[in-house]
C-alpha cells in the first residue's frame, strides 16, 4: 500500500513540477504570435495544460503526500523544511494561474526577464524539494524544538504579535 501511494506521489509531483517549470516558456511564446488563430491555439494549450494537467497533478500530489504523512508517520525537522518548499511551490502555482488569466488579453506580453525569473525560481524550489527529500539533512535548529512543544508556536509568535493578550 505504501509503495503504491509513494509511486503515485512521485509521479504526480513530477508532472506538477515539470508543468510549473515549463509554463513560463509557453508564456514567452505570446510575444511571437501575431495571428489571431495561432494566439487562440496557444491560449487553449496553456489553459488546458494548467487546468487539465498541472492543477490536478498538484492536487493529487498534496493528497498523496498527506496520505504518506499518516502512513509513514514522518515527524522529522527535514520534513518541515520540505513542506515549506512545497508551500512555496503552491504559491508559484497560484501566481502562474493568475498569469494565465491575464496574459491573453489584448496587447499583453510576457517579458524575458519575467520568464527567466519564474523559471529559475520554480526550478530552484523543485531542486530544493528534491534535495531535502533525498538528503534528509539532520537539522538541529531551535525553531524545530519550539514547534515540537505544546504552546511553542504561541511563544515563538508572541514576540511579533501586535495584539497581545493581557
């Protein structure tokens, strides 16, 4: 059972990561398309990739990852770091969806600097996730100790909370 869920998790993570990294390459093509029919085909391709392939893969990756948490009972500091990077990938995924909505309006283009930034950022996040999962580094940070104790987050956050309770 665990092997099947892990296989499914790796497969959908691969699809999700490849999609998020490759979408900016499709966005750049917007500047090179002058014909209305070609623009419509590109728009359909980008929307199909985002809605029918990448987003369901992201959903399944999170579902299977959550299932693996309960099946494997992973409560290590490296896992918290991995979840932080997965959260960053989810944010990039949502921001990518906002670009899909805006990009195909009249006169919009996707600049090269944004393409490079988005590709490097999303690729870096994916590499960081793979590194943390494969290396499983031994992290001995005080933050993890605070988060492991009851009421630790309140104690950690209390210094920064502008609405302190008496």
